[in-house]
C-alpha cells in the first residue's frame, strides 16, 4: 500500500473549508437548483462559525504543506514513497486541492458579484 503523505491533512482541510462556506454556498446552490423557501434563509446560521472553520482550513493546509515540503521523509528504497514521481504527484494534488479550497473560501466575498 502506498504511503499517502499529508492525505489526512488535505481531507480535514477540505471538510473545514466546506464547513466554512456552507453558510453562503449552500443557499446559493439551492437557489440555483430552484429550491426556495423561507428555511433557505436560516442556513446562514453557520456564519458565526466561519472564522473558526477558515482557521482550521488554513491550519490543516499548513500541516499538509509541512509534511510534503519541510518534514524529512523516511522511506525504504523499495517503497513507493521513495519514488520521485509519487512525491511529485502528491505535491500537484496538494496545490490543486489548495486552489480549490481557497476558491471555496472566497465564495462569500465573490458571491455578491453574481447576484
């Protein structure tokens, strides 16, 4: 089984980013799908917790960055984590996920431009 460097941090960062943007992305997505009602307005109750989730997102992304770039890797020569291509792919996935998460966190500031 291949060792996944920073996988848990990326998953935790993604969950925290989704939680941080649920107050704004959720109602916008429901309205785009045609779902309406007075209860859609109550989905903004999570807005009070948004700074906490933004902090958690940045913390977990920082942990993944640390594991991928700063922490020394201890691998046996025959394992997949010693392969340079594997580490390169993990770093590419990290930057793609980081871009998506930062875009997701920016939705509440960008959403008023669209409606």
